[in-house]
C-alpha cells in the first residue's frame, strides 16, 4: 500500500498491486486494473518511487 494525495489535497492509501498504468497528463493519472482512475498531485517519478519502495519492503520481509 502506498500513501498518495488527491487533487482535493486529501491523502489516501492505494493498493500498489493493482496499478495498471501511470500517465503524465500534466498531472499524474493512475489507472487500476479494474479501470478506476485517480488523479494525484505526486509526480509519476514519485509514484514509481513509492511503488518500488513498497515492493522492496514486501520482498525483504521488513514491515
């Protein structure tokens, strides 16, 4: 799970396992495998960094 910020400035937690794609629009648009979309204020690089950090934590066994 990763913490992101929506355009309404409210933080929310997203399951990184169900992200299908991330687009630059100029904002960042995240599309999930179920078709649901989220626009966030984090850059695409920041989202990718959060996903990679999450995956490393999962595979290392550190919670």
